[in-house]
C-alpha cells in the first residue's frame, strides 16, 4: 500500500519569500505523484503532476516540484510567493496500474503574510 | 470539456435528519467516481468509490451510504445524521488515459453542518 507524509501542517511565510512544502511517500511499486491546491471553501485543483520523464515539473503559476526516487520525495517549491498563494496544499500518490484511487497526505496550510 | 457539479453548496441539518448529496459529471463516460470528506484538521478521507453503475465500495464504516443510479450520477446519503458527520464533502471523478497518465478532478464541494 502507498502512504504520503506531509511533514508540515502549517507554513507561514512573508510575501515574495521562497517556500518549500515537503512531501514524502512510501510505495513498493512505481507511482504517479500529484500536488493539489485548495482555496477556502472550494474543491481541490490539480497544481502539477509527475507521471514519467523529466523529474522536474512546473505549474503555470510558478510552482515546481521535483520527483526524487532515491529519497521518495516530491517537494513543492516556489521562489517568490504572493498573497494569493495562501491556500491548503495536498500531496497525493497513485500506484501505476491497479486501482485508480489516490492516497492523499494530510495537507499543508500555506499562509502568505504581507 | 468535462465538468462536475455538486449540490447543495451548503446545508445545515439537525441531528437525526436524513441526508442526500448529489454529484453529476458531464462530458465523460463511465468515470470512476469518489466521495471524500474533509473534517477540520483531518485532511481528506475517502468515503466511497464507484467503478460503474450500482458498484460501490466503502472505505470506512459509518452511517453514510452511496449509490450510483446512473453512469454520471453519484449520491451520498444518510438515514440519520450524527454531529460527527459535519464537514466538507467533495465528489471527484478520475480518468486513466489510454496513452498513459491519470488525473482526478474535484467538484466544488458541499459544506454540511449538523446541529
């Protein structure tokens, strides 16, 4: 079975500072990896995903994540955050093949302060 | 394009009352469908998933049930709500691309408060 650990439940940062949200996963088989973002009282939106190929994936709003197989990590980074990035971020994993269910981490609440 | 709808958006119900939340998906056929619940500080909990009409798998024991009467309709129900049923309920659907790849899409959610 797969599992996901998001080490930080809350991350406060100042506007224009860099941020890293950590995600580690556990799986005995190959996986797909995802980051979702949830703004207050809304559903989850896919931010970026790793399926195969380049281990560095980017979103349209400046976030990036790097798949590190040896460290079983998929940390999310942004070099300069905005107030509008304030949201909850969820890391998720799906095994290649088998069930289509996602396994989610418990989420990291990012608060960007002026 | 595909869209997913949930209603109602918000709901306040007394303890012991019944519940029916509806989710519909447009623009795709035979999707896998999911019900999740978010309780404060507890992350995202998968409640039910369905791979086809009438096929429901329950992930956790509880007083909720799910049904899929049509291909793109997924309903979450309860005969008697508990205080602990309060939370944010999310419906989702997923697709496994034949060329490789996968994605899961979420609805806007229903905020349920049980008093």
